[in-house]
C-alpha cells in the first residue's frame, strides 16, 4: 500500500510539472534587454520628446534668416476745395525699396544661441531616455520577482495539496486523527494568500511595464533575468567622476551657462543701432528722379542697459545651479553605492547560509514524512519556513537589483 501511494504521488508531481512547463512554453519569454529595446523604439512619450529636435532645428534655421526687405509706395498732392488741377493730375508719387542691415553681430549670436539650444534639446532627450530606462527596469524587476513569488507559492501550494490528499487518505484509512486533518486544512489560507498576493503584485507591475513597452499582446510573457547578481567593479570615486562627466542633466546645465553667456553678448550687440538703407523712383509734378535714404536710430536713452544686467545675473544664477546640482549628484552616488554594497553583502551571506539549508530541510522532512519518520506538523512547519524564506529571499534580491538600478541611474550609464 505504501509503495502504491508513493507511486501515485510521484505520478501526480510529474503531471503538475509537465503542465507548468507547457504553460510557460506557450506564453513566450521576455528578457530585460528586449524590454529596453521595445521601450526605446515604441514608447510614444519618448517619441514626443524626440520631436523637440525638429522644433529646435526650425528655430536654428529661423535664427539665421535675413530680415525681409520693405516695399514703399506713396502718392501726394490730392487737391481739396477749389483747385484748378484735377483730382488725379499733378500728384507726387514715389516707389522704393528698403533693407534692414543688422549690425554688431546680432544674427551670428542668435544662430549660436539656437545651436546651443539644439545641443540642450538633444541632451534633454538623452536624460529622458536615461530616466525612462530606469523606469522600465524598476517595473520589470517588480513584475519578475512578483512572478517568482507567485510561482514559488503555487509550487508549494501544489506540494501542500498533495500532502493534504495523502493525509486525507490516511485519515480515511484510520491511520491519523481528525484533529491533524483540521490542522492541515487550516494551512490552505497561507498558500492561497501568498499566491493571490503574488498574482496581484505581478498584474500591477506588468500593466505598468506593458504600458511603457506599448505591449499589444493580451497574454503576458514569462519574464527572464539571469541568476547572477550585478557587480560594480569601479571604486566610489571613479563612479562620482563618471556621474559628473556623463550625466545628461548636468550637461544641460552647462549648456545653459554657455547660452546665458552668449545671451549677454547678444544683448550687448543690441546697443549697436541697425541700419536701414533704401532707394527708389520719384515723380514730382512730372519731373522724374531717383532717391536714396538711410535710417539709423540714435541710442541716446535706451542702450539696452537693463537687459544686459539681467543676462549677466542669469549667468551667475546658472553657475550657482550647476554647483548645487553637482553637489547633489555626488551625494546621490554615495548613497546609492553604499545602499547597493550593503544590501548585496547581506544577500550573499543569506544565500550561502540559509536558502540551500531551508530547501534541503523541506525535502528531507517531506521524504521522512512519506516514510513515516517525521510528523505532519514537522512537514507543515518545514513547508511554512520554506515558503516564508523563499518569499523573503526574493524580496531581498529584488531590493539588491533595484539598488543597482538606482546606482546606474544616478551615475548616468550602464555599469556592467
């Protein structure tokens, strides 16, 4: 009888594992690198940010255009009252054209401002991509570890169900008491709660990830990550230097400083009056003639003093903002590095000393229970510890990998 029961249990386990494998194969797989590629190529918010490049290109083109010439036509000498001349006779009329010439290098400085604006837009898009990729990684990690917790809870729930069925057979055969059967039935809520929580966390995280990836398929894939944890080989000082040199948002601020410096020179050039040159044809009571004209404003009162002072202050302001931003980034890198290092060290100690032992204890206890050497409570307790420890281990691993993403985000580039 004992041999038959073991055979039935083994056959059930094989069927369950085959079903799980079949479901995973049907859903397909998605790894993190593929998810990042999908985000970079599909996300409409990122595409909208890229449209700013064409907008900046239009401003650059506009900044270098010459002012349009002006066309002038005038006619004078229309009589009113008593007059011997006709209404449309003996009038003065002129036709001319004028062109504004910007002096002091105004057009060149506007073009330089527009080029710097183009550089800032490209850097801002790079920064949006940096933050967007971090958001994808956060969502992917949440979904992946929720999936792991759910699957682990489901596997242990299947083990519990087989244990419950075996114990029910023993109870019906009169080998065990009804009280022990009540105890094993009461454990079901633990596994159902773990499975439900894992599925709920996975659904929420996957919906966020699917939105970022513009995922069109109705069925979620099987998420994949390598088991090996990420490593950081660079020392802290090198990471800080890398962040200060490569963070796109810092580069944007440096471009803003250069823009404000050029803007000072642009405002100074506005002190130089522009020159309007024109000429044309004039008919004065039948006498044909040509004329030339020059118009220059006299900078007696307004020499753009206020605007120049404003832009000089803006240079100092942008320099102060850059200094403050650099200080914040250095602190961010220090905090992220310390958090990742501490969490990874703790996880590695736990992984080496606890996880394998917990799994081994559960396996051995289960075998002992089937052979009649361990009690039901021993086996239930071993499964309970295995479930809680596995879920906690996944939580810790998730936090370590999330802290690595935090470090990548604040440094400004991939660390692998």
